[in-house]
């Protein structure tokens, strides 16, 4: 079918030149696309001339892959050829990535820009068959290529029906080299057939064919914004579909005409702009037009530029402590950012080093600042590098030779020569004014230092070190002085001492008289601090000549004492071994071999005898019941130093024992051993009866028997208890009761037939699981008695003061009715209290009066009296009441005046007035004492008193008012000194 005319339809595409290589200021790295993974890739490296070509042979090269340094070895996968990196048997997964080379020499290190290595490939089309599409004659159509996955640049062509018939481009047909699509502006009958897209990889030269395409649907794409690098060539593709075939024209939207570099004669389907510049940026329009109409499409070209250096840092030579400023400038779009590197490492701002906006400033230069520096300017489109070197001429200003070097005859000396210079140069030496001649004794080391072995007097003199590099020469001079050696004349020795003694350790020397000696002593390699107690409580003092005295020597002070003598020229030392004799060390391995009920067999091993043979052993024991360690009896009674076993006797049955052993020699007894493991003696029937058997009291018809329990260590075995035997006085048979508790201390026998206060014979025995023990002696105990049956009579009470009441009564008669009276119990309570809360006070014996203290003044109290014994209290007496007197005055005497005259002390004070609720004042008590006597009291009913006292002593005086309510508050304490004087107030 033939279609009618149609307006143009535009496809707008960008074709931008691409470079598969990366250029560096310090090395050039080509990025090759290899058709095979086993080809060999050689990366060439070129070093700039300003890196001192004459030093090229001293360069050291390294390479990094993805930031990690590559291990370079000859014949390996990665190897160096000069400075070039050779990669053998390429591996796509292992070798693809970003490479960077580093070049180093004595000046420092610089790094290259990064270079990318990628692998070109072209896969096959995945779709093997495409469906047919019908197109009307006269219509436009786009046949899509859809290239397969690939890496590297591609070219596209189309086969019509069969190879080698290729589609030729003309005004009606166009093949996009950006997408591979085939555009036919107006389909004619001759266009019918199969179309096959052919894709070729320009790197690998491989070619693949897509499946035949039977006129698919039309699809158009074009970019709105295209970013173009400065200096590159950009191509804009524009093709329109329509009938009649449209014509193509180009124009800029800002109206600016195309420059001469754009060939408008070729600008039909493709507009090519070479060497793109800032002024070429803008919006471009493609206009497609035929007789049926017009169509347009717009695209914007955006300009960008990788960084390009305009100002570069230059090599500079500086002195130590100078300041350095380098500036780096670059152009680019976007505006470049800057960073600085030293010897291949990024520099960060510090106190001395400042990095900001392309400017590097370093204050107070040091030798460590020398090296290779690089300014790196970069934006998102790339980086550029610039190199500069900071060298240092030889300089001794901070490292002069020592003005004088002292050395002993026969010694070795090292004279250091450490100039500051970069790069490192040549070091030479002079002695006096002549060049120094090296020999078997004299040698200039690789680092420039001078060493002389086996020094003689002739080696003394003036030495000069001369340093030179290509930036200058400098020298420094020092003197070598030769001295006589120091020799210790005391011979090494071993000294024997006894604990507690003191000893002098000698250290005598001969030396060069012009040198000052310094003595230092060490004990077992630890420095001794004189004048203080050091570790192990070592007490030492130093003599004038270097000897030391060690006082009160103990065993821990044995060891090696070293005397070290030092001068400015040499040092020497000598050691003295000190042997300390003392009591033996503790025995070890204390073992209990066997235990009976009263014996234990022990064995042990001797400890060190501390240089004096062991003469005897002492055995000690302890139990949970003993007060610490106690000496024990042994067989043999004296354990000689040659014995390592003994038997301990007179032990208590069924008791856990620990044992320890002490060793003795002629010097003394040593520290005890560690305790043995606990061991228990065997059990036996008990042998000890309870002590202090007594009793009495209790309730009616009871016989109370008490005793002191037998201590656990005397119970002789488990299951310990008591057997209580008792009988009425005059009876022949015994009644017995078992008390199966070792802690029990009483037994109560209750029987209604027991008469009050009846005598019984009582004895207490013991037993345990091993059998019965003996009974204790017989004692007499009375059964419980009855409480008194009558109340006291003629009870009276009278107030003595505000806090005291005296109570009197008639005693009950003693009789043989077994209702004994042991004393009397008083109960008293105030009117505001209940009798249930009454306070108690007891008397003992046949007392018929007592005084109750601590009462409240002006208060009425109620009082009863009862007789009591062990059975309890009898009935109460008739209740009596009494009211206490008013409280004594609460105000103390004030305005106390005193004077001394004719061995008298005269006191005066102001009258104290009692308050309404206080008792009247009937007089005053004057208390006086000196510092060595007891207080004396004088009473007076006036407000003055004369004391006939010596005036040559100090006195302390207090005054209290009193009345029927008792003593009132005391005046403050008054001190009267021994010196007589006038009236004084206190």
C-alpha cells in the first residue's frame, strides 16, 4: 500500500569523540582494549625533564592498582621494565581498574595522574527472532538495532536481505552511529525485505549480526542537554521521517551564525562542531520541512573544561627556620579545587603547615620538610599535577660537633657528624689542617660519623667534619681529649655475715686525677637510694671513698651488691656476693601420717638452713577451741635436726587439729611452716563432768537443776549428752533422766508430790556414742518454794526533795513455813499514770526502808510494797501516796565578785530569786578545789563567803543555791589565779 504525504519527524542524537587513554604529567599510561585475556600489556611511563634527568638512574618506581601497591617481581604477573609496568597474561577480573605510578629518589616522591585499564568485548545478540511488521508505502519507519552488551567503541551497518548487500545512506535512509538504528524517511516498494543490524567493536575487531528485522514500530529519542568537553568534537544527528522526504536545516536559537569551523555543506543529517569552546555552548535547533509541514527539535550544548594549570610552584632552596610559600593556580569549569602532596602523600594543615585555596605555606622549616611536593588541581572532569622540590644546602647550625669529646686510653669513640642537607651529599674529615687518613683503627662510617678504636694519646686533637652537596658546603669542628682509664683496685669477693650484724662493702679505685668520680651501688641490680629505706628495708650509708656500710642485715639482704664507678670518660663496676647466715627457713610438706584418740604422727621436709645446720624442730598445734598456736608434747621429747618425723601426745579425743613445725639452729628459730591439713583425733567415752551443778527456784512442785555445759573439745565424740540423777534427802534409790543435748544447761523435774523447799541429792553424768562417762560429785538442791503469803504493814512515805522520796515499812517475820522472804519490791506511779505501768525498785534482805530517786517535782506518787522470794512476790501492802517538793531554783547565781586579801578569798554574788513554781532558797553551797585536791563544800545562807585559802595556788570555784527541793543550777566555773589583785567580776 502507498501512503500519502506526511510532515517530517526528527530524531536528534549526540555523537561525542571518546579517548581510551589517560595522560599524566609524570607518566603516560595508555589504556588498551585487548581482544584476548592472554595478551601482554605494556604501560609506558615518561618522566618529565625537570625531575633532573641526570639522576634518572637513581629513580625508584612503584605502581598502585585501585589504591593498593602492586607487588612487583621479575618474571611475575606484574613486572617493571625500567619505569614501565608490564602485565603478562591479562586477567579481566584481576587487572581491570585504575593505575597510578610513583617515582622516588633522594629528593622525595611524586605520583602520576590515574589511568584506567578496561577490557573491550562484544557479546552476541540475545534475541534470535523478531516478528514481522507491515508498513504502508510512503510512511516513515525506524528499524531498531538494540546492540548487545559490550565495552569499547562500536560501528553500525545494515544488511538488506543477504550479505554482502548493505544499506546505503542517502537523503531517504540514515544509520545512526550512536544507537545503530536505521531510519527510512519514506518507504518505497523496493524497501520490502529483511534487514539485519551488524555491530562491529573497533577495538577487538569482532562483529556480530542481529536477527532479521521486519519493519518494527517507529521510536524516536534525543537528549535535552549535552555536556561537551573543551576542545572536543561534538556531533548532533537529526533525521526526519515524512512523505515527501523532508529537508534538514540547522540554526542556533540565540541567532549567532555558525563559525567557519562548522562545514554547513555537510550539515544535513549530522551537525559536527570541532574543537568545542565556551562560545559554542547554547541551544541548537534542527528544522525538518516538506510540502506538508515543518517540525523542529532543540538540544542544549553545555560547556565544561578539565583543569589546566596557569601558575605552577617552582623549585626553591631554603635554610632551616626559613618560611616557604608556594602558590598554584588553574582554570577549568567547574572551578577546580586544590590539594598538596609531599612525597606521594596528601598534606593536611598543621600548626606550621597551612594548605588553603592552592597556597601552601610552611613556617620554621625543618630538615623533615625537604622532599618532592605536588600541587593537584581537579574538578569532576579530571586532575592535573605540578611538581616542585624543596632541597637544603649543608647546615651545621643546629647540629654542631661536640666542642669536646672525652675518651679514655684504649677505649672507642664515635664522633657524630649530622649536618642538615637535602639531598644527602658527601662527608669528609680533617684532623688539624690535614685530611684524615683512615686506618684499621680510624674509619669514616657510611652515615658520615667518625669512629676510632683502641684510642691512644696521639689521637687527641682538633677534628673537622666537612659536608658538601650540589647546593653548598659547610663544616663543624670539635676537640678530642684522651684521659687515663679508671680501674677498680678492690678484688671481687664473697662475704659471710650473721643476721643482725653490720658489714662494710669496699670499692677502691685509681683514676685520672682531672676527672670527678661518681659511685653508684646496686643490690640485685636494683639501684640503692642512700639516706632512705629502699626495698627489703635495706639500711645503707656511703663512706667518703665509695665503700658502703649495710646495717642490721637480714636474710632478705643476701645477694649481689654491685659498685659502679663513672666518670665523664668511662664507667666500670665490680660485684660482691653477700652471704647471710640466719635461722632456718620454714619446713615444708607437713603431713599427718596417723591419728589416735590422743596422739598424732607427723612428717615434714626441711627448708633451707640459711648457711647454718638445723639442730632441732619444734611442733605446735591449734584447734578451733585454742587461743592461737600452742606448743605440744612430742615423742621423742626433743626432736633433733636430723629427724623428719615425730609423734604428738596428750591430744584431746574427737578434736580437729592443725600442726606446724619450726626449725632452729645455733643462730635462732626460724619462721613456722604452713599449717598441715586439719586432722581429727579418734573418739572415746567422755571423761569430764559438768561444773557448777546447782539449781533451785522454779514453780510449785518443781526441782530445777542447772550446770555449766562441758566444752566441745572435752566431749570426746559425737552424740554427747547428760545423765541427771537425783533423790530426796534420806532416800536410797536414784531417779535418772537423759538430756541428749551437748548445749543443755538445766533440767526441770516436776511432780505434785514434791513439797516446797525440799532438799534433794543431785549428781550429773555424761555420755556419747562411744559410751558413758563418770558422774560428778553429789550436791544438795532445794525444790521450788512458795511465794510470801503476807503483805508488809505500817508503810509510810515522805518527800525528801523534788526528786527523792523515802519509803518505810515493817518487815515480815522469818519462820520455818518455807515461805522465805528474800527482799521487798516497791511499785510506784504518778497520778497521771496507771498502776499497770508502775516503775519497780527492789531491796535485798531484811531492809525496811529505801529512797526512790529520779522523780518529778511537785508530783503526787502512789506506792505499794510486796515481799518476794524465788517463787515470786506476795500480796501488796496498802497503797500510800506522797507529793514531791517543788523543784529547786533554775536560775544560777550571777555577778559573782571575788578578791584576795591576807590569805583569804572573798566571794560575793547576787541573790537568786526562785520562780513561783520553784522551792524557796534556804542557802548556798560553795564548791572549791585547786588543781590537785578533791572538791570541798561550804554552806551559807548569805550571798557572800570568806575562804581562808593560800593565795599562792590557783582555785576553781562554783556556787549552787539549794532549798527543800534540792540543789539548783550552778554558776559558771570561776578560776582564781595565784596572783592577788583587786575586786574582779566573773
